[in-house]
């Protein structure tokens, strides 16, 4: 039997076709992804450790941070940044698909330990139903899974449809569940047309009643994404995707869903920005 692949290739090339090369042809390493970021202290250590895909070290760093009294929501942000880093390593050919899968499993285990602390920090009342999924052609689920964990911790009922969903199957599940909100996680530009198709199908299917708002978590919305004269990448991405709303990380998904269900609108409208906490060019 062949040996299982390591998450990081010795040659620096991925086992499958990688995404676009790093800006300027630079070679990225897990340790170099957070230079210049706002992460410091325990959150920085946690994000750095997740990017090395060492589950034992991640759990040790997480427990040390919690014992030191760190804000559990800040530690969830650090896991988001670490997930972004692993995604960037894959895009640049510095990480195998198995690395993405391993990162997802590590995050699942870490969130199992972190969620009780998040809930204890502020018990959440029951809110609405959110359906989450990843479109056909995109198997990445790190951002989707993080959003699902945090939405659940904040009182939302979450129905996770999984990854690689064709638009019509996605729509069928939406119509069966009748959610309050629909979240789509996309990392690859190649899957954008499937997102547009889903948004159109949802609008066409709800001609007799209000359609659930569709928000998209954009993994490609970094400094390399072209923006218009106003420089608002978020709004440009929303129009590009034909979506109702765009979020840049898992906590934004929580804030958006809460705000929409409270009738307060999109808290990020007109607040386009690049992804925080990760070196330029990284993605969720």
C-alpha cells in the first residue's frame, strides 16, 4: 500500500493542482503568514500553532490561553486566522489537500473545548434557522464549519448541508428546511458561477413570499481582489456574486445573522475591508 501523504510536501508543491502562486513568487511557510498582523500574545500563538497542523500543540495552546483568562471569542478569531493561513498554504502549493482536511478536524476538536467557554461568557437565547453549505466545485469547509460552530454557540439553529453542492440540490434543501437565512462559503473563484446560480434560483423560487437572505463568506476577498473606484471590496464582491450580503469571517456571520433577524439591517454595509489578522494575500 502507498504511504499516506504528509500535509506539507517536502518539495513545496501540492499533490493536486494548487491555486495561484504567492504574490511576487514568494514561498510561504506556516510561520511566515502572520507577519504584520494584529494578532499578539496567546491568540497569535494559537493561530501560529494551527497553521502547523499539530493537534496536540493547538489544544495545549488553547488550554493555556483559557487558563490565562483570554477572551474565548478572541481565541475563536485566532482559529479563524489560522484556518485562513492553511487555506493560503494550499493555494500556493505549500500544503496538500490532506492538510486542509486535518486543519478542519483540528478546528472541530478545538471548538469542542472552546464552545463551552463562549456560551458561559454570554448565554444565548434561541434565534433563527441558518442553512450553511459550500457550492459545487469547492470542497473547502474550514470557514463554513467555524461559522456553524459560532452560530450554534450564539443561539442559532444550524443546518449544515456540507460541501460541493450543485445549486439545484442546495435549493431543494433550502425549500425543505425553510430557513431564516442562507449562508454560502466559497474559497475558489471557479465556484463563483455556482453561487450566482444559487442566488438566482432562490429568488425565482420565492416569488410568492420573501426569500431568505443569502450571505456569502468570501475566501478570495483579499487585497488581490479588484475593487471599484470606491475601494469597497465587500460591496464589489457582493455585486460580483449577486448575493444579498458578504461576510469576511465567522464572527461577521454571527453579527450579520443577529442583526438581520433583529431587523437592524446589514452592519457591514459600506464597510469594505481586507481580511484581518493574516498576511496580505491570505484567504479564509
